[in-house]
C-alpha cells in the first residue's frame, strides 16, 4: 500500500476533542476564516484559525465539540497565532464540513 504508516506513527498525532468557547471572524485573513477559542479540558484553552465561514456561523460553532490536532507547532496566520488545527472535510473550494464526534465526549478526549 502506497503511503502506508505504522500504528506508532499514527499515535504521534494527538487528536483531541474540544468545546468551542468563542468564534469570531478573523480580521485580515487572506481567506475568510474564524478565530476560535477551544477548551481541551486538562490541556487547557487553545486558539485556532478555521476556514469554516461557508457552512457555519459563529453562533453555530460556540458550544460545539470539534476535533483538532493539538501537537503541531503553532502557526502564524496574519496577526493571529493558531495553536491547533481543527479537522474537517473539504466539500468544494470554499466549504469545510467539521469532523465531529457523533456523541458527546469530554473535552480533551483523545481520538484512537
């Protein structure tokens, strides 16, 4: 299989559940995006830039459980520092569908 990885490689990627506490438009972004404040339970609150404006309003995001890669090096997005990468599926050039657990899980739960 092309691009096959070992299970130990997968375990290096820390994907945790988090609850969105705040969502607002990210001013100055080249592509429309929100700045999110996400509670990851024991890991604390982290920031993310997410290009979700095509399908979600800030009000729809607050309180939602999302999944994010939490062990990437932080990335500068314009004047905003993004700590984590929120996961989603691109459905066309402008819209991302969030990858979310189908049932409630506590913030900070690791995907296995």
